[in-house]
């Protein structure tokens, strides 16, 4: 790649983009090597433009090539682990040299999709719904994820009052670390996935929801449910888990869960505090011997 820093017009353009995007890079279309711009300086790196993604392989649908071939800007949303990135590839021609300006923005926590129900294009509606699923769902269990909790739980709390109690439960797998250490992470994944299925089948689809909070810990949200009714739901889940046997390489693994339940009758608690109260109850269940629900 020729010395890019000599192009003052490019530098000014990059400076403007830096205020909007997290990463501004110039990519050599032949070698796919990237030069990153930051604070009005170019930081040449001997890396490919695609090395930042998890698989480290060249993108199957490269928008840089598309942008250069069609001589117009291309845009895509790139999923990388649990993050989402908005990417622009802009073709540039300066003094006879062809470049691709790549602009990258982490939109994980700032992107909001709204389904356009009256849109005539079913394809567009499906795309929006698929993106919502990708952003808000845990890939292993197909339950919701932390991002969904952060977005929806405050709304559930706001609707809570004496006539509409909100019950929140935290559940995790007993001795999960020991299971992982003994049988491997594949066994752990199988257990997490099975638990996710049990949770999904044990709650009301129209009002209740469950989310993977992290690791082997799950949050269950039961709107318009008092403590007594919520306890029955949690006990049913606990007993259903107790019945299953996970088989790994002809070895049967017995699985149990513990849970903590907290019921809110007003909307004065912050989400983080509500989760902490349920988590404290979970700790009590562990202290009492595991394989039980504390409320």
C-alpha cells in the first residue's frame, strides 16, 4: 500500500468519521491489510482486515470487494460473539490509487429494532425479527440474554403494584463447576441447553419469560404472579430437572438446581436491587443444602 498519510483530503475525511465510529481503517483491496486511523494518526498494522473477527477467516460476503466493484458504499451488520457491529465500506480513489475506507461502530447496546407490521415487504419484516432474535437471544439455550433483561425488566417493574405483583427467580445448576471439571465443557453445555428447554416449557409463553443471566445462572420473570404461585412454578421446574439424567459417554450425570425467589409488590426497586434480592435467596437455598427453592 502506498503511503496514505500524504493524502490530506483523506485525513480530513477520516477525522470527521472518528467522531462517529469506533474504528476507522483503510484497507488495501489486494492484500486486505488494514491501516487504522486514530487521533489524526495512522497506525500501520501487519494484520488483515478480517482478523478481528472470531473465526479469523476472510468474510464470505466481503462488502469491501462489493464497494470497490460497484463503486458505491455497502453496509452490513456483523455479529461477533455477543456483540453487534455496524460496518460501512466506502470506495475511495485518490491520485489514481484505489482504497476502501472501512468504518466500524459497536452497536450492541444502542441498536433498537422495531418491527414494521404494516410494511408490505415480508422479507424486511423477517429480517428485522431475525435481527431482534440475534441480539436478544442466548445462542446456546434460545432463551433471552442479559441484554433483554436490561431492556425489559425495568418495564416489568414499572407495571408492578399491589394488584399486579412481580416475581423474579434466580436459578443455577448445583455443583456446575465440578461437572465441567469432571466431564468437560461439552457436558456443561448439554446441561445448560436442557435446563433452558425445561424453563421454556414450564412458564406461560404469553406473559412469563426466562433469560440466561450468565454461565449456569438463569433469571425467570413471572409478572402478575404472587409469591405462592411463583413458588409452585419454581418447584415444578426443580422437580422436572431432578427427573432428568444427562448421559455423557455412557456415564449418567445427575443434575439438580437451586433457586431463589423474590416477589415485588411496588415499583420502587431498581432492577439491579431486585436481582440482588433474588440472588440472595438463591444463596440461602445453597446454604440450606441445594436442590431447593428459597423464598
